[in-house]
């Protein structure tokens, strides 16, 4: 009971932020979900100086008296503007708080109401799944994500293996080099993406400058590439950023696995005349397969969740939707277009893809994993 008591906070967080949304995604995928803005409760009523207030509202401006009163109810006066003007009906929007207020002229008074959002859910069965699978944008997102996973995961794993092997040989400044390699993983994604946005800049970016400099050493004039504006370079730009960010983290895990291998294996191999590469190939790699398998699994799952880098680098799906990923597709459908049922169905499809890939790895790939006994 003591152990479960210590686990209770974590289980509560997982339940609220993981399990409940997970179950709701399956439920909402069977509904056509729309939102409607409807009038809420009356905030206050104005009965004096109506002609002046109505005249100002009809000109598309927010009266100062009305703005001051709305401030008392949580609005920001400097962010208010008249979004809708109709006969005896106006809608004022607070752009900062994303809140709207309905003004009604009725029976010699201005009635001010705070609007609320209501959900309209109509059951549609499997219709959302049919729409998702028939959507060309979903097919493009799936293709882009598949290319990203198939390139970034093996390259990152290979470089991490090489880096871990080199770090194992380092004797001077070992802690410093490990910290430097691990720091990109713990750095904020926003900060990383902003720095790489400058590196990829077509005119003042560091990457184009370095490429052109080395090109000039060989007498080759290299044109500045538009990394973030070219459909053919956008996805490679994201892959380079991703490899740089995760290679150090994977290398630290693999390095820990290398250090746990019993030295007797290496001593026996050297006695038998094995050189450095042979020892690495026939001793280190087979005994490191549990860590390699773990890194591979979490890399595949993490790669399918690519979103923040795309959002910050491109503020959208990129040129010609060349970096439209599955998670960005969900984000755009749900929070851009308000198609929550469609986004839920797409999330279920994404879950099915990741689940099947993980199941394949756990049942087929794991057979080649060597666990030391």
C-alpha cells in the first residue's frame, strides 16, 4: 500500500493528461463535432446615453464608457474591437483574451452578454475515418512523416553508435564532452528551432556561408540555398535539425550500455588476436543490442510525433506542404479548422500506425536482440 501511495500522484497525472484524452479520442472519432458561439448570462445593462453609444457602435468603434465597464469584467480595453455590426446587435471581441461580448439594443436599453461556446456532436459512425483516408493532405502528411522517420532514425542511430564509441575512448575531459553532446536534448525546442531558423536563413544564415566558403576553396561558386523556402530542401532541413538534437542523447544511452559490458569479453577477444574493429563488430555490437533496440523503439515513436520544429521553423506546413506531418495535420484540423471529430479519427489512425510498428519491433526485431545472461 505504501508503494501504491507513492505512485498515486503519477497515476493521477497519467489518468488526467494521458488516459482520459486517449479514450476521448476514440469516442470523438465517431462524431461530427462543431462549435457554436451563443449568448451567455447578462453581464450588465446600460440605460443612459443610448443614442451616443449606439452611434459609436454603428461607426464600428467601441465606446469608451462601454470599454471601461467591460474592463471591470476581465476585458482588455486596448484589445477590444467591433467584429460584427447589425441592426440592434453588435459583437465586440477581446483579441488578447479571445473572448467576445454580445451587445443587444432591446426595450430602450443596451444589454451586454458574455458569449460562450457550445459543442454540437452528431454521431457519424466511421465517416470521419473515410474522410481522413480519402484526404490528399493526410496522404501527403503520412508520406512526409514516413520519409522523415525512415531517414532520420537510422542516421541518428548510426551517428550515435560512432559517437558513443569515440566518447568511450576519451580519457581527458570526458565529462565535458558528454555534457556538450547531451545539452541539445535538454535545451528548449523553441530556442533550438529559433537558432536553426537563423542558421538556415538564405541571405545571412551560417549554413549557406559555410557551404559557399568551402566551395570557394575548391574554386566552385555555390549559390545560396533557400532551405526554408524550397519544397525540396524543407524536409532535409528538419531532418538535419532532428539528427543534431537527438544524436547526443542516444549516444549517452549507448555509451552507458558499452560501459556495462564485462571486460572479460574484450580481454578474451584480444588474446585470440582480434583487432579493434573485430572486437567492436563481434563483441560490442551483439552485447549492445538491448540498448540499440531501446533507442530504436523510442526514436521511431518520437519521430512520428514531429510537430514543434515544423511549427516554429515554418509557421505552417512549409512550402507546398512539404513538411506537413501527421501531428501537424491533427493540429491544423482541430485548432485551425475546428474539425475535432476528423482530427480525433486521424489521431486514432496515427495511434494504429505507431502501435503496429511497435508490435512488429517487439515481436520480430527483438528476436535479434542478445540479452547477456
